[in-house]
């Protein structure tokens, strides 16, 4: 049986969880998680949100949002980029679990963004074809920012958010399944940026 929770309620829950995390008041425990894991193994999973985020080891999604086992369907890839297999992963979770919120989360100091920025600005070499594929997916979204008369740090900051918003847009226009659910208002796709220096997550205005 699919359990659907309103996307706005899920966002509020994630924001509350992030607040608890920032205040050192996280409520998840290993004991409760283990009990839930055993239950999920018997009855299946019903995640409240799908999170497409960066693979960076400094951005553990469940911990940052103070969520437990089974709460989030997390898809991690360097630079939180959009590619066919990643779209398919989102489609799978939406179709299988009826999850109403898809969140794309980037973060400050993102290595994939830095590699792309340095490749554009300084012609830095890309060490492999596969890394080049990641850079090539990010490059069109941040290239206009690199032409702005602002500091490198400002370009970096703007590029992180621009890449998140581009991924949000791509998810909504690269899948007939997701596009249909969006038009029916059965799902929402939002973007957010995690500040690694503070642990705070800010949702993007769309």
C-alpha cells in the first residue's frame, strides 16, 4: 500500500529536522532505527521524500535532516547532476512508493562545481572521460556566471545554486512520468543548498 504525505508537510518536517540537527537535539537513535529496519525488511519501504544530492562525504542527508532509516530515498552522485539513470531512479521511487516530494540538494564547496569552474576559467585538464561527463553536464548551467565581473568566491556560490535549479528544471522536463505528475500536482520538485560550514539547509526560491 502506497502512503503519500503532502509535499509541503514533508518540507516542513525536513526543515524542523535540520533545525534540531543545528541545535544538537537530533531525536534519532540506533535502537529505534534497528527496530524500524526489521519492520521495513518485512513490510517494505515508504520514504517521505526522494533526495537527489551530491556524493560528498560531508553531506550525510539523513543526519542533516535528522531523519531515520526508511524516511528518505537518497540518490547520490557527484555534483547532483541529471543523467538518464538518475532520472530513472527518481521515477522508480515516485512510481513504487507514491512519494510526493523530490528534493535536489547541492552544497557549498562542491568539488564537482569547482572542477567545472576551474575548467572554464583556467582551462584545467579533466583527468578522465567519466569525470569529463560530469563536468560537461554542469558546464552549460554555470558558464554564464563565469562571465560575470564578480569574485571567484561569488561565482562559486552562484554556480552551486544555479546547478541545483538546473537539475530541478531538468527533472521536470526530462521525464514524461514526472512531467505528468507535476501537471497533476501529485509531486513537487524543489531545490536546496547545504552550507557545509554551518550545517544549515536553505531551500531555493523557485
